[in-house]
C-alpha cells in the first residue's frame, strides 16, 4: 500500500496542472472557428471601442486644381466588451487516487468551447440582426435604411429615400436569390453614387443546404414548360447563378431554418465584427490553502475571456426571409 505524502501529492498536482494547461492550449489551437467567414476580428484596448462607420465609399477622381477633401459623415457605433467564463471542478480525492484521466475530455471540451466563443457570439449577432440598432438608428437588417440621414432629397435607385437590406416573402429560389444580388449591387451611398458592392457569399442554415448547393453549383436547372393544356414537365436550361457566390452552410443558424443571407466579405470590414479584449485564459485554484480546496476538497479549473460581437456597415449584408 502506497501512502501519499504531501510532497507526493504536490508533485502529482503539479504534473496534472501542467498536463491540463498543455491540453487546453493544444485543443484551443486545433479548434477551428467559422466566424472569420462573415466577421472581421478587431483588437480592443479598453472597456469599449467606438467605430466610425461611413455612409458612403469615397472614390478616386481626376485631380484638377486643388484636392477636394471628402467630408465623410462618420456615424459612431460603440461596442462594449463583456466577460465570459467556463469553470469545472476536479475532486481532490480523484487526484489522490490517480483518476486524473477521467477529466481529460472535460478539459478538452472547455478549450473547444473557448475557441468557439467568437463563432457563438457572431452567429448570435447574425440572428439578432433584425432587432439590433446600428449607427443609422435602424435595425441592422431593416426595410428602411435612410440613403442620407441628413438630406432626404438624396434617393436610391428606386427613387425612394430609403433602402432595404431585409427582403421579406423571399424564400430561397433562383429568382429571389438573383433579386437579392442585384438589389445589393444597386445600393447607393449618402452621396447618391453607387456603393459598388459585389456580394460574394451565400450563408444558409443546414435546412437549406442542398437547395443552395443546387442553385449555386448545378450546371443546369429545370424550368416548367407548357405544351398544351396543363404543365407537362421541365426543360433544362443553363443555371445563371452557377458560381456567382460561394456557399457557407452554418449549422448555428438552424434556429431560423428558412432565412438566408447574401454578404460582401471582400471589403476592408466584413458585415459583422468580433472584438477581442482578452483572449481565453486558463487558470486554476488548486493550492491546499485555496478556499475551495480547504472547504470543499475540490480543485477548480476555469477559463476567462473578454470580447464582444457587433455589426459593420449594414450595406455589406442582406437578409431574405419567407
């Protein structure tokens, strides 16, 4: 029978903590997050950050005489960092009885969830886009973003003073997806000039995976034809949407199974923002004099992070719903 001495137990604890820390870091690095497909990661150096989004895109012009300075209307959007944590306990008796391997999967899962925190927050921001107010006073996805917040005489391509990046009664189909793409490309800035947005990504929940793949990847699509009397079948025709957008199937959007998103992700700032203040940090309370060990005979391992998710310029994204 082996009797544990304080020194032996301390050595076992040191080895376990070192192993858990290495396992956490390895799993953290190995876990891939999908948020970068739709969001720009920006560092934060304080409690909150204020972003000056512009309502038009300045363009190069012929230089005649002196320079003309763009007086861009910058609209401030404040994003406040929040704290996040995940904590697990390890029974001191399990360490004493050399049952430490029981906790390996738990530490790995804590690390995996830490790595996926940006994806979780960004996907929540996408879903909340119809109720989150952005810099122009409208919801991020809305039917009436003002073309020019200060001058209602500046109108969009339809002659209206507002533009919509929320299209209702638009279930996913060839015609509706084509309409979303051309709607986005026709938007103008506050100066009345075309923004020149070129969408490149279709984001769908898993329920729309195969329909979206057919719309974007099939060589031919069927079109109903009428010979005489009722419709007799479908004729194959070239798929005009093939290759027009990349496809991103995002399981985190499964809670909204009929909506889809057309995004421009090639500009300096993507439609969504992940703001990182403090990266996930693995810490522990395992000393005999720590309160949790002394009172409850438990070791505590946990991770802490500070970050936030928010929105870029609304005209980088369009949402379609049924």
